[in-house]
C-alpha cells in the first residue's frame, strides 16, 4: 500500500481534529480553526522527524577542517524538540476550549456552555 502524501496526511489529521471540535460555539470554533491547522501540520511534521531520527539517530559525527570528528546533535533532533513543545502547547489550548464534560466524555449539565456564551472566547 502506497504511503499517503504529506498533504493528504495533514488533511486527514485536520479532519480528525475538526470532528472533535464541531460542537464548539461559533466564536470559539473560529479561534480553534487556526490552532487545528497548525496542530495538523505539526503532527505530520513530527511524525516525519521521528522517522528520520529512528533511522539516523539524534547525533552525527562532525568535523571542521583538520579537527578530529566529534558527535553533535543533528538539526532534525533540535527541530523535533522545539516543534514538539509547541505542538503540546497547541493541543493543550485546544483541549482547554472543550467544555469539561465533553473532554471527560460525560454529559454536560449546561453550566460550562452558559459561561462560555456569557464570557465569550
């Protein structure tokens, strides 16, 4: 089976996330849309970076001029660490936008929705 293109993988992840946030009030849904776009992109990029790190490791031998080669961190590992931290922040923000009952898989008593509508995003 052929691997999906990066664009298709991002679209699939975006669709998966959007279904989780379909029931948000319109004002919050607009705010979530941009975060969902970023999260979908970052998740696919992180998967690709993970694959590269699995294949090539976190460090590489490096030498400059006549120096003895020494191990140094690969740029892919540094990019992975930075992107993963930012991805976690976005997911945390998206999670905080869900009503508490929805996040816990419980039925809502309506209070969180009332506060959200009253206070806005």
